[in-house]
C-alpha cells in the first residue's frame, strides 16, 4: 500500500484526487488544504512531509487566478514558484516522490501543432511565467520529479468554465465565446486517474531514473472555448429534456432549477474579448510520451462533461 500526501486539497483537482484516492484500495491518502498547510511556509511544509512520511506528494496547490495574477504577481510567484520549491526541497530531503501539476500556459501558443515536452517554453502571462519558474525550481532541487502539465481543467469542485457557462446560459439569451483559441478540455476525474496510475509506478524501486521528468496530459478531442461552450449548453439541454420527459419537474426533482435561457452562442475573436492576461492561441498538448511511458490511455472529455452536467443540474449546484 502506497501513501500519498495531497497538497492544495481544497482546489478542484486536489479535491477530486482526494475523493478518487479514497476509493482506491491500494492507496492510503492524506490531504491538506491551504488552511491545513500553506506551501509558502517552508518550515510547515518540511514538518508535514516528515511527519506524514508519504511515499509520494502530489502538489495540486497553486495560484490559478490567471487574470488577477497580472496585478498580483508577488503572490503568484510566492505560491507557484517559492511554494513549489518548498515542496520539492522537503520531498528531496525526505526521499519522497513528487508529482507536481503544471500548465499548458508555459507555451506561447504560436506552434501550429500540439506541444510536446521538448518544445521551448515562452509564457505569455504572469501566471504562466510563475508556473514555469515553479517547474524550474523543482528541476533544480529535485532531479527525480514528475511535472505533469495539464490544460483547460474542469470538474465538480470549485469554479471553472463549465460552471460559468451554465450560469451565463441561465441568465442570458446570447453568449459570445472566443473561437480562436485551440485546446483540450480536461476533466479533474481523468487527471486524478492519471496521477493515481503514475503513483505506484514511480514508487516502485524498479522505476527507471531516466523516466522522471515532465509529461503532458489532456483529454481529447481538441476544440475551442466556443466549441466547448456549445457542448456544455447542448449537454445541459439534453439533461433538462430527459428530466422533463421523466416527469422530474412535476416530482419536484428539478423544480428550483432555472432552465437555460440562451438561444444563441456567437463565436468571437480573442481581440473582441480583451482580458488582463494574454492567452495562447494554441494550448494543445501532445500526450504520446505519457501514454508510452506510463501506459496511460487518453480519455475523452465528453463523457466526463455529461456526467458532471448531470450532477450539476440535478443537484442545483
Ligand atoms: N484550472 C485550470 O484550468 C488549469 C489549467 C492548467 C493547469 N492547471 C494547474 O492544475 C493545478 C490544479 O489547479 P486547479 O484547477 O485545481 O486550481 P484551484 O481550484 O485554484 O486549486 C488550487 C488550490 O491551491 C490552493 N492554494 C493556493 N495557495 C496555496 C498555498 N499557499 N498553500 C496551499 N494551498 C494553496 C487554493 O486554495 P485557495 O482557493 O484557498 O486559494 C486551491 O484550493 C494547478 O497546478 C494549476 O496551475 C489548472
């Protein structure tokens, strides 16, 4: 039985990972949210890693407010760079494995095909730069790490694009969504599953040192934010239609639900929706390496989206 320690366990990925790990019989899990452990407190990080004595730490703690980071860079770097370094130093000192989660936003988005792990990074915003500096800090202090870059994360916990689109689709009749950024939406359930498949492999003594390093994972297929928003609205409509057909409205199951009011989703260009942080046009990542080295089967985001929307609509989240 391998023991994992999850940091940032109150976030959308951290919470999902905790829930999934609890169901996994071969994994013993302990989870710290920000209140229980602030990764910028180096002494506390060392204390917890030592006292919990896990086989592997999963660092899902991060400063993730991409736009806010532009005017709050000190905190972004403190958490994403210094915090990541603290975690890696503690893991190195205690000979504990580390899986650190990073982002597609380390790239500039100019490549016209999916990014692989050897591609040169060139972050376009403060968040991306702070995450890249965090990666570099880990590479410096702990050569045998796993950095897992993921993209366009969505799930049941916390705030994300799916929840925002559902809220807006209930409030408005028209939505304008950016259609010139390409990427792969990725479910927290699928990322958590990937992490839990990697853990036993890197904790095994026979794991080859040369396999440590940086990996890309994202679900498939690629789409745009417009494409993803359209899929979200379509899925909500399907759940609402099924519920209505089954008489759920009459039985009160969704009676407090505000049905979606949106009639039209309009594709727009990024320049028509200015944000403080610049985003890469191409966020697609090549997952061939993680598939080959760890035997990961790349998942589709659509089934995870359908399940999530069912949970959201039925539970009035
Ligand atoms: N969300 C995306 O679309 C996306 C895309 C690519 C990569 N990623 C990466 O995926 C990972 C997980 O992201 P997520 O979507 O789960 O983000 P999230 O929901 O914002 O979760 C991050 C968690 O880290 C916590 N945290 C912040 N500062 C901390 C500190 N000093 N000490 C301990 N915990 C701290 C946050 O707590 P508070 O909420 O209390 O601040 C939050 O619970 C991150 O590394 C992120 O960079 C995310």
